[in-house]
């Protein structure tokens, strides 16, 4: 991804091919939360674990109201579980 390329969604922050598909197969609820959160908090342009983790922290903590007021069809997935699902090497 070039520095001038615009990040359109959370999966752009992760340098892994097929990340959406892998997460969808492991935890559809996590995928729904991530898609919901990206509609509320703009993803960072940087890629990798650190930028994704920082964005996720921001979504869960400083923007807590988004998690508390999420639609009923989006089940809660804890922050630690979310990290494990998105980055299984961190388990």
C-alpha cells in the first residue's frame, strides 16, 4: 500500500491476504463489530499490528459509547478476544 493510498476499512490496516475471510470463518460476530466500528471511527492509514491495536483500543475505550450503543444484532466480543481473533499469533 502506498503512502498516498486512502485506507477505506479496518482490514486495510492489516497486512494479511484474506483477513476478512479468515475472521468471518472464525467469528462472524467479530467481523460485524469491526465493520460497525469502522463506520464510527476512521481506520488509521498505517498498517500492521500496532496501528490496528491502537485503533481497536480507541474504538473500545475512548469511543466506548459506540460499543455500549451498538445495534442489537451485533453481539459483544471482548477486546482481548478480538485481538486473538484478528491476530492469532498473539494468542
